[in-house]
C-alpha cells in the first residue's frame, strides 16, 4: 500500500487514477476522509499494526497512529456503542464489525438507537457513523451468512453494497460524509479480486443511486455485490443466444434507486433479481413488489422472477457451492424469463 499512498498524495493525472483492488479502494477512501477531517476516526478488532481482517486497514495505523486507529476488545455491542456515542458529540467514527455474522451481537445499538436518535431528539442529535462489515462467500473460509437485508427494513439506516473498486471508493467516502448512519457491506469474494482504475477525485456515485452495468432491451436484471460478475457473465452468454439483457448494479440497498429500475423495466417488460443472500424474503422481493405497484398502476404487465441462495444456513467447505447461486443458475433464469427453454 506504500505505492498506493504515494500515488494518492501526488497531483499528477496518472497517479490520481491508480489500479486498486476493492479492499485497497476502501482503504484509500477512508484515508482520504481522515486526512480531510480530523473528526473521522476508526475502531475495531486487529485494525492497528496487524493491518485488519483480510488486510482491510493496511497502512492506516502507520499514518494516523493509535489516537485515530483504535483497537477494541472483542465486543461488537461495545464497539457499536462507542461509535454511536462519539457520533453524538461531533465525531465521525467508522466502526468495523469484522464480519456480517457478528452484526446481531450489536442489534440494540444498530436497530434501536442509531436509526432512531435523529427522530427521538427532533433532529438535535444525528448520528454520523459508518458501520463497516464483510459478508458472503469468499477466500476467507468462514462467516458466509449475509444478513444485510435485515437492516434495509429499518427507517433511518442506510445500507450500501458496492461491487467494483471505483464504487467502493466513492461510496465509502459518501458514507463517511452522510449525516445518517450507514451500514457499508463488502462482498468478501470481491475484496481481493481484479484491480480496476479508480479515479480518486470522482464523486458521481452517491448513496441511493444505481448504475447500468450493461445496456439491453429484452430483460432487466437487478443485482448487487458479489453476484454482479456472475450476472454479467450469464448475460453475455444469453446474448449469444439472442437475449439482450440490461444489467443494473443496485449499489445501494436502502434507499435503492427505484427510478432507474422502474424506467428499465418499463422498457423491457421483464425483471429478474439476483443476490447472493437468501431468495426468500430477500431484497429482490422488495424490488419486484415496488415495480409491480408502479407499473401495475399504469396497466402494464411485467414478468418477474428471482435468483438467490437456497433456504439453508450457508455452509462452509465444498457444500457451499450447492447453496449459493451460480452463473449457470442465472443464465437459466434469463432464458426462462425470455420464454426460451434452457438447454438440457
């Protein structure tokens, strides 16, 4: 990361567009905001000299020291409480709860306190805090459960899950600056994936905005996080078989970009939602319900379907692939949505 830090601190055009992994992009976003605002600080387990879980804070301790990169005990409830309390007194903490499976250990702070304080105090207190976590499948063998959609149900709490290094960089910066509490979820399978050019000055990705990752005319696919690469691969295969799918990377789960999704489905008349989390009661169901409400009122008929994980606890080891959706599952769903019988 020394090279990245040198690049980030240089004003030449080339060094303001480094090639970064997802994890490096998140670190650069945090570094940028910490340099610009001394009320931003970071706390979590092993986030100091160790460099963080999955190298997620590498280089931050060396630059900002123990006064702003704080090591905590293994107590997610206390960590979230410290961050929430500090945010009520003018600080902008980033609280790392290493894996999404640990979010339930801090539910009182995340559900009963953080989203409600602004309303309970008539706006006198607005907690400006980011909860950073990781979820889903990935090179780290454990902790694959994804509970992100639970938090979308709570008014006052924003939830984001980017899928690319440029979006990870921009959305983390936006999350730190946002006046509301934000849950920032990183798909573990993408953390150390393919590097992409990241514009360190870009600010066009905002909370609540989606991105059209692939234009198309026959079908709208709404995806987010780790499933985006699988969806793009499946869409390319389907295109060779005559189905031109539009792919929307949702990026933000709460709020989500209704206008972009509904506008696309209004053109295509077909909707497929895809996520790594469980299919039942998932975010895709909310997207479909809202699209049906709006377009149904216009007298339009929409064909909708979903792809997601099977209704079992996501296992570790070789069984995991049997529970999670594959690009082949998505490809089959695309063909069926278009009225084409999949190949046997």
